[in-house]
């Protein structure tokens, strides 16, 4: 099991404490590319599915829990 798979298991186990950079790393490993960035909104696509994530602002260090759960449901199963 590589680093990315361990990171994916950790994200699935605790979606409340996921850093944006870690989520991007796992998505890129799964074949998603950043197709557009407008401010703090990042759009990812793998050719079939398009997904938009918002980078945390200010003192927030973790992604929004609902965004992480959506990514797990749509992309990381």
C-alpha cells in the first residue's frame, strides 16, 4: 500500500479533518486534473465527471465536511 492509498483511507475514516492539498493529491492520483481555477474555486475533471471544490479561507485549515463526503461518494469509491 502506497502513500496515496494510506491518505485515501485516512480521508475516508475521518472526513472532518482533511486538508485541501491532501484532497487534491488523492484526486490527481485517481485521474482528475484541475481544469479551471477562479479565485478559491477549483474545478476538477476526469473526462466524465466534473467537480468543484472551494479552498478554505482565512484561518480555516480543513475542507468543508460536506465537500469531502461528496468527493468520496462521487470520485473515490
